[in-house]
C-alpha cells in the first residue's frame, strides 16, 4: 500500500528534472532558514547562563545584535525560499497542464463521448492545482486559530502585564500592513479569477469543438492557444505570490521585534529581581506561539492525500492511449487526394452486442455528390465518422484513391476532408476567427471571398463590427442559418477534396434555406460530397441517393427512380410530404 502512494509521488517529482537548479536553490534556502532558526535558542541560552546568571551585562548588546542578524537572515532566506518555491510550483503545474491538454488533443472521440466536459476540465485545472501541493515543503500561511490566539493573549497578561503590553507593540504595524497587503493583493486575485475564467471558458470551448479541431488538424494550434492562456494564469498567480513572499517573512520579522523587546526588557527585569528566569522562559515560550504559526503535521498529510488522489486522475489522462492513431511508419503518399472513396464490406459497432454497420459496400467517384438517407439510427453518421477515422472499422476497409485510410497519417487524412456538422460549432471569438479556422494563414481578402461564396457576406456586413464581431460561446449570437453559412465558409477556406455535410435545415426559414443551398452547391463543385439528408425534398441536385437502414445499404439511385420503386425511400418521402 505504501508503494502505491510513493509511486505516483515519485512520478510527479520527475517533473522537477527540467528545473533542477531552481529546486536545489529552493532546498538551499530552506536549509539555511532551518539552520538560522537554531541560532536564537542558542543565543537565549547565552543570555540566561552568561548574561543573567553570570551578571555579564556588557555582553547583552552583542547578543541582541546577534539575534537581530539571525532573525533578519532567517527571514531573508525564507522570503527567497517562498519565491523560488512558488516559481518552481507554477512552472511544474504549467508543464503538467500543458502535457494533459496535449494528451487530450491526441485522444480519440470515444474518450470524450464517454466523459462529461466538466469532469475533464476538472482534471486539467483543479486536479493539476492539487498536484502542486506535493511540491510544498511546508505549510505557509497557516495561522494560529482565533481561539488559540485569544487563549495565549490571556496567558501573557496573566504572567506579566508589562511584558504582554510590550509584546503587543508590533500588533498595530501588523494590522496596518495586513490592511495594505489585503488591498493590494485583492487586485491580483481579481486578475487571477479573471484569468482562470478565461482559461476555463476557452478549455470548455476547445473540448466542445474537438471534432472541428480534429477535422481541421488544429491540435498544434489549439495547444499553442491553451499554452498562452495557461502561462498568463500562472503569471497572475506569481504576482500575488511574490507579494506574499515579501509580506509573510516581513510580518514574521516585525513579530520577532516584539520578542527582542521582551528579551531586552525582561532580561533587565531579571537582573533587577523583578522577574525570575523561569518566568521569562515560560513567557517567551508562549510568545513564540503567539507570533509563529503552528505547524500541523496532520494537515500536511491531509494535503498530500488530496494531491496524490489528484495526481492519479491526471495521470489517467496521460496514460490513456488513443483508440485511433497513426500506424508506425505511415507517410503522406501524395500532396492532395482526388476524393475517390470506397467502402469494402465495412462492419462496425460501438458495443459488441449492438452492431451499427453490417457488411457495407459503397463506391463513390471523385467529385460525385452522394446523399445518405434513412431512418434515425440507421448508421448514416457512423459511415462518415469512419471515413474521417473518428473510429476505426471493426471489419472491412475504407479507401480513398486506393489508400486504406488507416495507412494514411491522421493529420493528412483529415486535411483532405471538410466537415459541416448538423449543429455547426463556432468558437468563442470573432466571425473572422471562426472562418479563418479553415486556413490560419488566410488573409482578409480570401476570408471575404469564401464568405461571399457561402452567402454569409450579407449578414456579416450588418453585424456591429463586421468580421470582428464577437459571436459568443458556440456562436450563440448568430442564428442557426448564419452559423451554418459561417461553417460552410470555413470549409471553403480549407479547400478539401472531400466534403461531409450533415444537413440541418429543419429549423430555418425558406429564404435562409435557399441561401444555404446556394452555398452548398458552390462548396461541393468538383468535390466528393457526402450529405446526410433530413429533408428529402431537397435532394434533386445530388448525383446519387444511398438509402441506409439497420446498418445496411438497401437502396441506391436518383430521386425519381427511387420514388418509382416504392421501397423504403419512397415510404420516407411520402411520410415527409404528408407531414
């Protein structure tokens, strides 16, 4: 059981390797701080034995100076240790977040379909933050509980009210400093919350749009965006931590001045017979509890358990292999595919006991427009998911221009296919950002060209800031038809030889549907096109209709011929027409 706890701890500690020097510096400062903490008790012993008992008053000023130097150096090194340690923690946590997000970009669609977005986000943000605590070598900021402070204050006044009043001299300085610190650090924490919100908003956006990211091969681009936001979040944390690195040791030093005052006055009281040595030592013992936070070992253990549990959740992402990945040694065979697609006896299931596709064979010529129709759950969407290798076939093969899709690099395969989903996903950004997702290097002229071709220019011109209009999360500020046209423009900018279009025209008006049809006709010219059709009355312009039912292709042909056959297609068409 102990090894189960040590193993993840050792694994986390490996992330310190790139920062060996920083880690060693932190340990060095901690060692010096600890060593200097041993000096004051020794000096106190000298005061008791050599100054008080031996009546060597001339030695007292030198011992006091020694105490001041010891406290000053101790807190200087403590300040440096806190700063170095916090920098180390944030760099390691940034690396962890970066690696977890990179792993999420590599994982397959099935990983996301089996987990909630919020749960994944929690692992990337909250759990990596908890892992940070593994690197904490002490409990900073742990203050004595209010009741404990109250009890010690009472004891100080009971022992000696004069010494107690002296011990309170630093309190006004502590209160004023705390007030100033709180006022200043509030701005920093406000920035931290804002950066955290931006990071979480982007992360949810990116994960929700993972199909677009995969379809447009933007994993590296998204990783760079995430890395930038994550770095900003880390820097905002460091600003507050640097302030704390000055404030915390500074306040401890101010509190230590109270101890010096007690020693100076108390020693003189002992010399004059007004206080016994035992009373002074006892008073100082309580005073130490008054100024210095109590170290709580059980709290350290509690934090460590949280950190280790969090590390297991994070490592679960890092250790999960993608179900779909490049085969070893795959190379890009050509610059661009022509788009001749063939399904050869393809079978597939999401669960072994529920087959979705059964022995499907289909040949599509380059540039041919194919409509897939059939009842809900017939397997239409699955066919297209397999084409883009969101999943791999269980049996059979899918080829493009004679190349098995499993023998093509994933990035190359998906660069050859343009995806327009039934519910187009738009990122939380500007109209221009969303169109440019198809080609990150495109200039404004090219973006406007594809927008006109997608029949989107008209409504974009009417937006408050045109192409720079912020459209909100998932494009919430745009209508369904507008989002559809932006999505079509994005694929036009990508310029792939194959287009996959999941038709979504049931909730839009006739005028918008006409514009989408015009945009779709332009998009599909000269491109191999797969359209999942929901409104059969709109299929007159396709080259062939493929009817899918219960995982099989049951009919093929053009609209008029299929109607005359009186099969499943005719039944579906008649049912829609009657509605």
